[in-house]
């Protein structure tokens, strides 16, 4: 990697990277008559270094310009400091070009309030749907329990299930009460 130095007012500046020496030329710190050297080579005037001044000139010409107002801007994507419009880079089969994008319209307070109300209404609809699904699931399980309870009681009477009829009835009744509590909790007002 090349290391650059230059002399100004009898003072040696460096080490600099190639991009830094080009930036110094662009800024006017290094003029065509300024003595420069690369690595440990001899001091020569900047105009004698092949490509140095041309590289700085090319870098100047490649600066980005706002397509709205024509003022120079930093590399896109950026908001133009002069006209406050967003500028993005669009690659469409050719070299990169800056393309203007319209500024997003800001919402008025009334529009923002309306949007918030719509979002709240949508969240409420989703919550209502969730409650309906939970309630429907509980109701379905309660119906399965209601249909299965005579069979479970018969298995208790036959001795297949090692619980007495009264214990199974108590368990089934407790589960039924639990489903009723969940159903009430889901449908209670407020």
C-alpha cells in the first residue's frame, strides 16, 4: 500500500493513504507546485506525479448533485440540505444515477387521530375473534365431555376404570363447572 507525504511551509505532512492525498489536492492543500513523495522516493512537484492531479479532478466531477435543486449533495441515499427532498440511487442497467423521490407527506393531527382509531378498531376486532375461538373451543370440549360422560360412567360400573361412579361424576361435574367459569369469564361485559 502506498504511503504519501507532502511538504508545505517547510513542514512534512504524512503518512497519507492514496485517497487522503487526493482529498488534500481537492481541498487545495496540495497544489501543482507542492513537493510530494511516495514511500521513500525523492521529492517531486505534484504536477510531475502521473495521475495525481487528474484523480482529484475526476473526484470533483463525480460529486453528486440534487436532481431537484442542482446543489451538490453527499453520496445518496440522502436528504438534500438545500431543498429537504430525499434523493436515492436507482440502478437500471446503466451507471448509477441519483433519482428524486417525493417527500413523504406528513399527517395532519386529525388524520393521525383517525389512523390511530382505525388501528385500535382493528386490534379490537382481532381480540374479539380470539375470544370467539377460545369460547368455541371450550364449548366443543364441554360437548365432548357431555357425550363421553355416560361411557365413562359405564366403564366405572364395569370396573375398567378404577374409580367409583361417584368419583367419576364429581370429576366430570368439576370439569363442567370449570368450562362454565371460562365461558362466563370470556363473555362478561367490560
